[in-house]
C-alpha cells in the first residue's frame, strides 16, 4: 500500500510540474505568428557593402527608413533597382531577424 501511495504522489508531483514549470510544459512553446505587412518610408540606395560585378549577391539595395532610423535590406533587386536614390514607400514583411524586407510593393513618393 505504501508503494502505491509513493507512486501516486510522484505522478501528482510530475503533473503539477508540467502545468507550472515553463521548461516542462506540454503545450507548444514556440508558436509562430503570421507575418504581417508593414510600411517603410525612405530612400532606396545601393548597398555599399557588396560587389556589383557579382550577379549572385543578394540584397543589392537598401532602404533607410526615416521613422525607424534604420537601414533594411531589400530582397527584390528587380523592383528596387528602378527606384535607386529615390524616396519611396515600401509595403512588405520583415524577415531575416528583422534586417531584411520581403518586398510586396514599392511606390515613388516624389
């Protein structure tokens, strides 16, 4: 009878830990939220850190977002190239640890 009581005590303790201790939770800890579109406003320029003779390089253009005071890489060079050195509004999703924008649309402001 004593061993059955010890077993039930151990199970109750384990169940209590599973519901209160974050490292033992039974639910999924890393639920990914859907990325949401954001608007970025600033000037598109060429990325000064790459070699433009190499065709295999990503992130040939960047935008300096005026409101966030940050540079972001642009993932679509084809869309960004025609707006080089122009003030634009970009709609897209932040990716790559919040340093790159997956561009959905670009429109010139000036």
